[in-house]
């Protein structure tokens, strides 16, 4: 049996794979593949409409928030957000909590002034800032709700920051209940909790748009995508279809409240095991540990190598830590079962007994 702990592209529900593969051969009994249908047809429009409606339903969005499916992944949003929201003579506040937050900061500096509202760079991103300093004149505050590489997560969202709130939710979108309407812009690459790589979700409060003093290229202006219903150019048809299938699956499981309970159970099982095994170390502050991406290490590099080989032998994929930090990382996204987490924790206990 394979246990897929990859950080992204990552595990998806088996039924999503089955239905997506069927659609590649014959979409809705049309005799056409989902890969070859026209995007401006009565075949695809219902896919887009239902996917948009399910996002609104699952996130309980109000009428001010628009749902877009765009190209370019979250990385494109590092520049598209400030291009649309930050004038050259304005400042934006950013939190610096890991690799992805740092990348967003770098791009934002091309469009205006950036102030760091809170940073944990000095402790190697092993925690979330305890306090934030947000200028009231900021165009917005940007946070990365979950850092896949560092293994940290915002558990107390700074809703009351006093300025529009922007969030990169690429690695924990739809994994827990949040007041999504209190965010003015949310973006998330789909390839972790929502679907396949190739499409990016953007949820934006339309009232914050149109206020910058720059000309925005047509394809990068959120207002144009809203006006055209995510059809400004050819959308990533297949990736959106996989998102639709994944959203249907999520709703059938009981929606976000139900999946949050499962995710909490998985994270509790793993971290409780980690904390009882001295052989393994958890470098992240306990109150800031990610429920999506758990990172851990050993003091002995040779034992780390041995454990990775054992994981490989037992069909556990994606356990090796990111190349920039080493150690181990397991990703516990929505579709990962608690049985996979139990298989890993049992293996950790066995390994610790052998080397205790």
C-alpha cells in the first residue's frame, strides 16, 4: 500500500482520480474528452459555474466576494496582488514567516513600499510572530496562513489588523473553518487540498479593487476576470474539472467542519507520537505547529537516512524534508486518511524501539 505524504502536488481522493480519468476518455457520455471540449460551450460552462458555487457554499461567502479560477499558481499572485492593490507611493504590511512569505515580500517591493509587520526569520521560522505592528496607512496586511516548508500555521488569524487582510492559503485552503468573509483577498494554488496543479483560486472582495494609480495589464486586472467570469482567456479546463470533483467530494464528507475534525485527529495523532519519542525532534513551537505540514528531525544524520530508507520500503512517499531545511516532512492534507498517519506513527515507534 502507498501512503502519499507529498507536499504538492499531493494526494487526492481516489474517486476524484477515477472520475477525472473517465472524463479524459469520455466526458459526461458526450464521446468527447474533457481535454478537447471548447471552454465557451454548454459542456464546460456548467463545470465552471458549479465549481464557483461550491467554493461560495463551502466558504460561506457573501455577495461582495467574487470567486476566480486563474492561471499561474500562487506564485503569480505574489505580483498580481500588489499590482492590483498597492500604489507606487503606498505601503503594504507583510508578515515574514517562511520561504513563501519571503517570496511574496520580494515581489511586492517591485510595486510599492513594504513594511514587515512581524517576522520570525531570526529563529529560522520555527514560530509565528506573537505580535504584529501594522501601519494604519497600509494598503493591506499579507499573511501566509500555512508554511509548507517551515511547518508553521496561523491558528489565530489577525482579523482585527485594521486594514484589508490578504492571505496566501495555498496549503491549508478548505482544511479548517475560518471566517472567510473577513479576508479581502485569498489566493491558493489548487494542488494540495483542492485539485490538480494548473489552476489558482482567487477569492476577492470586489470593493477593494480599482483604487491603485497605475495602468494594469488586461490579463492581470482582477476586475477583467470578474467581468468575464474567469473566461478572459482560455481557462485551465481540466484542472478546474478536477477542482469541481474535489469540491463535490469535500461537500459529501460533510464540508469544512467535518474535514477539520479529521485533520485535527490526524495532527493530534502525529504530534502526540512525536512528543513521546525522544529519538525524533520537533523544532517548531508547539502552539504554531502546522496541521497540514509536520516537520521533524533527528540528531543523527545516519539514522535519518536509515529511517527514510525504511519509509521507502514501507511505501511511505514524500517523507523527506524540503531540500532547504532537511530532516523530514509529512503533509496531512484533506484526502490523507488517518490510517496513513497511523501507519507512519507505528513505524516511528518501531524505529525508536530498535534504536532506543
